[in-house]
């Protein structure tokens, strides 16, 4: 087992143990924005349809989903929150359109935190962030069977630094190819 696999396994086991012992973590009450679909909007157009791509040219899955310029975009969160912000909702709506175009791809949603808070707290918060993203994508018609979540807590920062400019980049959910 390599070091990264061992760290991931340890992180997951720690999260499970903490959640089992505490029933979750205490946090201030979340007031998420309303993510329900507009009552006048037809849900049939939002559901995935494997036949919708019949007759279309092959899609470059790599470019569509994973290219930094055109692929699935990262969702950001406020401090100590897993509520989806309005900019996150816009990003997820765009990401859902891309995901629908490649119906056989499994997507991993990662939850990340900044360095503040204990490791256990951040693992739990990262999981809540990943699940909030997954739940919203499912409301948009993406099959839950195509979406897997993982929390890295504070362990994989994209920005080093001990100030708000770094922390706000690390409070995120991002997308990767799921490996089986």
C-alpha cells in the first residue's frame, strides 16, 4: 500500500470513528440558499437520457470533463459552511450539463477545507461539502450511482498560506475521475 492510499484509508477510518462516537460535528446552524428547482420548470428536460446522444459525434470526454479551461469547475464554500452559495449553484448547473453529455462516466466529488479546525472536524465538514454538491446534482437529474464522494479535509490544499486569500481557495469541492 503506498503512502497516499494509506493516508486516504486512515482519513476515512478516522472520519467513520469520529462520526460514530459523536453523531457528527457541532457547527453553527447552516442557512443554505433554496436549491429546489423552479416550480414551473419541467423536470423531464433535466433527467439524464442515454439516447439523447444518438447520432451525435463522439464527445471528447477528457476535454469536456477534465480540461482546466473547459472541464468541470470547482465549487467554493464560505468559512465553516457546507451551504451552496449562488455562484456554486451556477457552477453546478453548468457542470451538470457537461456530466449529462457523458452518461457512462463516474464522477468523484472531493470535499476540502482550509487548515482551521481539527483534522476530524475538517474531514466531517469536507464530507458535508461533497454531499451537498452530490445532492444538488442529483436534484438536477444526475444519477446518484454516477457520483461518489470523498473528504480530504485540510489534507490537500491548493493554496499554501495562512490568510484568507489562501483559505478561500481551499474551501472547495472539486471533481475527479472515479477509480474503481
